[in-house]
C-alpha cells in the first residue's frame, strides 16, 4: 500500500487504532501487568509501547528526524484507565504531526534513528505494521488469560463457519 494522501491514511489509521484501543477497554485491572515470562512485555507494556513508539519514534522521526523513544514502563502510565488516557494522548499528539504532511512530504525521505533514509509514506506504513504486530500479541496474551476478545471484523472464525454451514444447508437468513 502506497500512501499518497494523508487524509486517506489518517482515516485508515484511525480504524487501526480503534481496533487496538477497544482491547484495552476489556482488560481487568488485575491482568494489565501480566506477562507470560519475567523480562517480557506485560499487557500494559504492549499498550504503552504502541503509544510511545508511535509518538516518540515514528511521529518524531517525521517531524524532526530524531528518536525520543525511551521505553514503555509503568512510569508512563499505571492502571487501565491511566494507560487508556496515555494511549489516547500519544495518538492525538502523533496525529497533530501527521496531519500536516503534504503529498510532497510523503514522498520525501526521513532519516530513522538507525541512519536509514526511507520515504515518509513507507515509514508511516511501517507504523501500521508495527501496531498490528503488537495487537496480535495482545490478542494472544488475552486468550492465554481466558479474556474473551471481540472479533476483529465482526465475526469470529467459528461464526463464519456456522454461517457457511447455514448457507450450504439452505437455512441462512438473507
């Protein structure tokens, strides 16, 4: 996917963010700092990481070519409601940077903290891929804890199969 128009990208990206955010709203307070192994991201770390890296790495690189990312510990936000507020704040700050990008800006190169030059639109695409990667981890963490998650696009795999069975049997509701 090539990003040529920032308004279209931001509309698409807002849906990505909403699907991630709704997961935070279903996590019990006593599970937010759960991890499967000491030294690995907790559920809370994953949300703080998504928020912080979006703002302090991706948005800052677009704006200034600097990396201000400095981790994702509880010092940024502790507890579900605090993490939710932090997630929303980092997103709003990032959007304030992204929405000023012109079509020409999207084609220009930005310099990552690794010294690599990359087209800004490709950098934004990497941002989306990064969030989706960590959202998948969150889904797995929640499943490991028996927390029922919402289907990504409306139906679960089982519901899709049931609908297919209904269709084959001719009992589907049209």
